[in-house]
């Protein structure tokens, strides 16, 4: 029964020149059936500096040959003047985690191929020498060997195709990841531009819409409340200075001005006994506004008009007219015009409120859409990582299968050449796969 070859692996992350690296260390614990534990072929760059040695590949069966192989001692190889030697330990450093993971699997696959090949070589191929007689007793042996070579060649071609397909799949997976990462970053940049430097301006837009809506239609001090106050004033003013109100102008002679407490008092004219209620006055212009008790109370004569039970105000009318308005008629007209203009502007502002609200909703929807897209790309990138690992594993397997198929083809080729030295296959025997 074959003895198992044992390896020990260590994987860790290190900092090299202030850059994160992924380090893989593998060393042989037991060579098993192999001649020794030197599994890793290195090139000697500087005989005086082992740190300059460069890892070339995993050892092959021929590397253990006493005549054509490489020594497993660097010192002996250096003394001998060799360029290559086989080490029992390998340390590799990688920039990318996925590459490091795939490289470890590739190392193990190739060590496994070496152990299997050496067992086949040791068990069924190597010989100390034997004599053969030709032609053989079986005249079909050469054709059988050629048929075996043809089958091995077909298997080799299938392995080449499989490796090429695996490489294509791996490249596609890597390319897809790069595309996803690029698009993901583009969306992140878009979201950054969409936001304010100090955060999302969604709240600011909502606050602006709320403030505009309140001013136009709601709340204390809003445009609607202001219009209501103006309408109340106009209604009250018109109620006080209705169409029956008379404006009585007094002569300067003997005029005694009104006081604030006279408003609402009864006024009465001597001689005519015309009577009414004082609703306003202007002592500077000597004008009283009187709401008559009846339409016949015109106060149109020069007889004295007195405020009864008041301050003692009195005057002799010089003119009396039905005003239909009060002391602020011109101002009231301007106020009404301003009120209508203000209300028209408020109506237009209502459209702005709707537009602002739509802007808030659109902004929110856009922000949500961008975030949803970013989340989808994040999930896609996460899902792409296992796809790459699977593709890398499949490629490593296909590469190992290609090496195995080539080894079998080479063996079949040598078998035919051993009994038919002048034989040349068509198509020609292929070179070692890169």
C-alpha cells in the first residue's frame, strides 16, 4: 500500500511596504513514497543569497532522477554549480485574496498530480532493464498501441477544449465582476452628487414645501388668514359706513370737537330735530359720520347738531351728504385692490405648493430608486465572488486534467515509438501545454 505524502499549509495576511498582502506557506512533512520532500523547484539567482531564489514550479517525476533531476540541498546544488534545486518549503505572497486562494488550490492539484504520476512511474513504468524480442508474437500489438495513442490524442484534445472553455468562463466571470464593480461605483458617485455635502437634502425640501403650504393656506399669519382679516375689516367697515350713512361737514364757527367716548352716542339737530348715531368723526376736517334714525333725518340745515349725553361736542352743518362709505374710502379701495392682487398671487402660489410637493415625491422616489439599484449591485457583486471561485476551481481542475491527459498521451506515444521507432503520428505529437 502506498505511503501518503503529507503537506502543511499556513495562510495569513501581512503588511509589506505598508500594503496588505496575502501570504501562503506550504512545507512537506512527509514525502511518502517520493524519494525525498523536495517538491518545489527553485531557480538559484544569487548563490550567496538564498532570498533571491525564484520559485519555478512543482517538481515533476524527472526532477527526482539521479542523473537528470535536481538536488534537494541548496548547498550541494550551489557547490555543484547547478541553476535549480528542490526545496521542501514554499512561501508565496499575493496582492489579491481570490488569486491567493486559487493559487493554493493549484499548488495542491499539481502536488497531487506529482504523487499520482510518481506512483504510476514507480509501480508500472520504471524497470532495471529487460530484454525484448521483436517482432512480437502478437502481430496486432503495434496497431493496438497506435489505437491507444489515437484514443489518448482524442482525450488530450477534449482536455484542451475543456481547459480553454474553463479559461473563457473564468475570464467572463472576472470581466462580469469588473463591470459590476464599475457600475456600482458609478451609482455610488451619482448618489453622492444627488445628495448635499452634509447629507440628503430630502428633509430640506420637505421643510420648504411645508413652510410654503402653511403660508399659502394654513396656520397663524398665513396668506389665507391675512386675506380673511382684510375681508373682515372691509365687511366691518362697510357695515359701519353703509349706504344710509351721512357725512356732515361742520362750520369752523362755534365748533366743539368730539371725544372718543362720543362714538355711538345719539346726536340731534336743533330746530329740525333730525337725529341719529355718531359712528366716526375727524376734528381736523370737522367731519362727523352719522347713521340717521330715518332717511328723513338729513342734517342738511345750518341748525346746531349736538352730541347728547356726551362730551358737549357740537357744530353747525355746512354740508350733509349720503356717503355710502367712510373716512377711509380711498384707502379701502386701495386695500381691496391689494387684497385681490394678493389673493391672485396666493392662487398662483398654490400651484407652486403642488409643484413643490411633486418635487419632494420625485426627489424621494429618485433617491429610493438609486439606493435600490446600489443595493442590487451590492448583492450581485457578493454573488459574483463565489462564481469566480467556482470558475477558478473548474479551471484548475481542467488544467490538471489537461496535464494528466498529456502525460497519458506522451506515454502512449512512447509506447508506439518503443516498438516502431520510425513511426510519426499525424497530426504531430503536441508540445507540453503551457
